[in-house]
């Protein structure tokens, strides 16, 4: 016979506690300090580098590189007179692009025309001053080298490089990379547990900058420097010649510039306050995944 207890429904189970956002320790102190030191050094290196480039705005590939070496010149940024009108241009190989206003010919701070490869707003100092630009460039190059050695040493010893930055074998599958590209294109950034780790595109970009571009820019820079070349002549032998080292230095610096643009864009899109706070205090807010 049914009793009252059989007919009374069991009370509904209480809902699970709502997942709350919490702070997660994401970046070690040494990573944070070296990251901002690196950002400052690269900022000055790029701007002083453009000033130095302005002193001879051509690049060559081969054993020699000077104004007369047209045969070895593969890139030139300059200005020319076309039908009585001054035009800025960039020439790569046989292809010439008009770049008036930005490259080759821009506006000087006093409002007049400035026939110079990189505009004054992109260089440090903002006027032609090879000696000052070189002094700052070499100072920050040593900051970059020493800071980079501290970061790499820490990352190797602590396991940060292997654990957080190098892609795991499965992550490099074309399907996983394609999946990550599609998620980025839809501006969907990881949430919950997934947000604690770098995704594969981030690992490839960071790894490429740390292990390829920055070492390349340092080695080609050391190779071009007469004093360092005397100490380590093998560096230039690797690149073949000083003009080759200068060309690769410029290409690597441009790729680092491109990385910075994408890096900053991603920081803004992923949530700049949480992202930048994590690189300052180490703490990153994890938002629970929506069911
Ligand atoms: C003002 C400029 C910069 C800002 C605001 C910035 C911001 C950030 C933030 C927020 C992160 C953490 C990303 C995350 O946890 O998901 C990060 C990581 C990183 N950034 Fe930057 N960054 C700047 C400049 C640079 C520059 C110039 C470089 C190198 C060329 C660079 C290379 C890196 C690398 C390699 C990491 C990963 C570090 C690690 O985990 O070991 N950043 N950056």
C-alpha cells in the first residue's frame, strides 16, 4: 500500500554554486620584469634603428654594399621628381611603390617637405642625428641582450619555456592550428581552464620572437659591429657578408615590428585591463565558462 512518503516528491536538488571569477597567478616576477624591460629596449631600438637606416636608406645582398653598388641593391627608400612633383617611393627589386607622405617623402615638424626615408615621428631622435641614434641603439642592444639572457636562463631552468611556450606535439596539427585561426577570426578567446594556457598561435608567435627573431637581430647586429666582428668573426661568416647581415637585421626588425602590432591588437581584443594587469601584478582573472 502506498504511503504518504511514497507520493511526496523529493525536494529538488539545490543548484550548483554559481562559478565565480577568480584570480590566477599567471606570470612570474622575472618574466614580468624582463617583459617590460624588453618592451622599453625594443621601443628605443626600433626608433633609433630607423634613424640609423635614414643615413643610408638602401639594402644590398652580396659581398658589397655602397651607393655605387646598384647591382646588389634590393631595397631603396627615397624621393624623386616626377613631372616637377616630388614623390616618395619604396623600391624592392623591380617593383616601385609610391609612398609619399609616409616613406621617402613626409612632412617635417615645421610643416615643410621632408625628403627622408622614415618620417620624423617614427625615429628617435626625431631629426637626423646618426651619432645620438647609434649611442642609444648600442646601449639598448646590450640591455636587450642581458635582459634576454636573464629571461632565457630563467625560462630554461624553471621549465617555463618547455611547459608554457613550446607547443606540445599534438598542438601543431594542421587541424588544431586551423581551429585556432577560426576562433581568432571570430574573436572568440579562451575562457575558464583553457584561458590559463597559451594557445598554439600565441606559442608560435612568442616562440618565433624569442627563439628566432630576437636572436637573429642580435647576431646580425653583432656581426655588423666592427669591434664585435673582430672578436667573433665567425658571425659574419654565417651570414656571408656585412650587407647580408644588414639586410637580415632590417627584415628581422620589421617582423618584430609586425609582431608588436598584432600582439598589441590581441591584448586589446582579449581584454586589455586583465591582460596588462597580469603582466604587471602577475594575477590574471579567470572567468568561468558559460554552460
Ligand atoms: C607596450 C607594449 C606591450 C604590451 C602592452 C604587452 C603586453 C603583453 C601581455 C599583456 C602579455 C601577457 C599575455 C598573456 O598572458 O596572455 C604579454 C606577453 C608577452 N609579450 Fe608583450 N607586450 C608589449 C610589448 C612586447 C614586445 C615589444 C615584445 C617583444 C618583441 C613582447 C613579447 C611578449 C612575449 C614573448 C610574451 C610572452 C611572455 C612569457 O610568457 O614568457 N611584448 N605581453
